[in-house]
């Protein structure tokens, strides 16, 4: 186990690169943790987006990440840039001696993800991959039920992501809907749900998949289906589309087991709709309290995610999702795309 230097007695200094759509969630999370962190630098190639970020954070603004790294006092650099840029940027940040946090997905190619983890290892810095939905109260209860083996043997798992992304969304930036920088419905919009396959259920044995571009003028898929077999023998499926009319309808997971059945649904796994186990436990009374109203598919997990990162940097906790944990969902995604492309079953782990 590597020993990383801890930061105590002062605020953790953060820089953020990529001041677009998701950056607002990060700024809000940083603001909630103002006692522990300070934003010292922001960076974007878009002057308008950069100016807005500077106005909000009062941090130093930079149009170039390379130039920012030369001057920054940041301990940790947060990447909220297009996914295809994460590998090159992560390696550059690591080589500058700073810790890295990347939004999902960590990369769009398997070998890029491996290179990112290797670069951070060699530089002796930490790598965090944002998986904030794991901190949702509903999923925390479900995770605990799985860990307590309340389901007995898990037989079947189904995940649905029935959302919508209009053509204007993809047209809003040239990188959206491209293989190199974005990835499709599975890799981008549904990646947090792909993460649940391994995080909740366990190691995957193999995957089969179909993907299609049915309603949008983009390079990547707007819809797809997966069939999954886990090493435990459990079977499952995942259905994803960005074509739901007229708005986001459902983000759900259903688990059917020997001694329990659970469905967590709503627009973004925000509502426990069915919770039934052979053996009752005290936490069953917390079910209704875990539900929450949301219009945001991002949920409310970013402040909770930052809570873990801060504790890790202080030496008070282990990271919930480091680079290696991030590789698990990337591996599942790449296996799904290979299965769809080649029309065959793809076994995991992938050949390195």
C-alpha cells in the first residue's frame, strides 16, 4: 500500500479544468466544503465560460491548462472536460506532481484508462474518478442489503435508463456525440448505471450487446441493450435510450433474489418502489426517508463525493472510487462496445 502525503492544518487547494455544464455541480460541492477547500484556479478554452467561472469562484482564470499548471498552487486538479481529453490531461497533471479527479467516464478507450492509472502511480499522486451516484441514500441502502446477503442468491438484475437528449444537446458542442471525446448513451449518460453492475452485484463473467443510432444525427449510439452473466451465475440486462418522449422517464434497478426483491426507480434511482425481504431488519424503516424528489439526473451526490475526497487527502479515509475502481466500469463499457461491434459474447476481464 502506497503512502501518500496528507494535507493538514490548511485548506486543500483545488483547480478545475473545463467550466461547462457539469462544472456547476463541482463548484456547488466545493462551496459547501468551503471550510476545507479553496478554489485557486479555473481553466477553459472558452473565454465566456471561463469568465463566468472566475466571477463565481474568484479564482485565477487560465485559457491553457499547461500554463495554469506552471503557476498553480493547487494540490488537486479536477477535470470536467470532454471525456476523450481526460487521459492526456491526467498524465500531464500527474507529471506536475498534483492529484487528479476526473468526471465520468475516466476515458473513452481501455488502454487510455490503464495509462492514466499507471501515470498517477509512477508520479506518486492519487487519482479519483467521480461516481457520485453511489452516495445516493437509496443506493447506499441497497448496497448494504447486498453486503448483508439479504437477497440470498441473486438470480436476476435489470437496469433501465429511459432518458432523452434532443438533437440540440448534441449540437451544442462539437465534441458531443463523438467516439473520440464523448462516447454514446452507455458511456456518457448511463455510465453511472453501468457502474452499478459491478459495484452492487459483483464481478462480471461475460457480456452480449446491441447498440443503435435510431433518432439522432451522431457518431455514437443513442440506444442499446446489454445481456450480462455474473461470475455468481446471476443473469441480467440493461436497457438504455436517449430517445424517450418527451422527457426523462426512468432510471431504475431491480434485483430479484432467493430471499428478497427490490426495485429502486424514479427518474434517477431516487425512489425505492419495492423493498421486500424474507427477514426484516431495523433499516427497513428508513426506506421512505431515503427517497427524494429530483429533476436532476446527476442526483445530489457531488458534495458527499467531495466529503470522501477531503477525508482521503487529510489521511482520514480510503478513497471510495480511485483510478482502479474507475477502471471496472470502463472495462464493462469497452466490453459492451466490443460485443455490439463484433456480434459476439465478450468475456471479462479483458486482455490487458
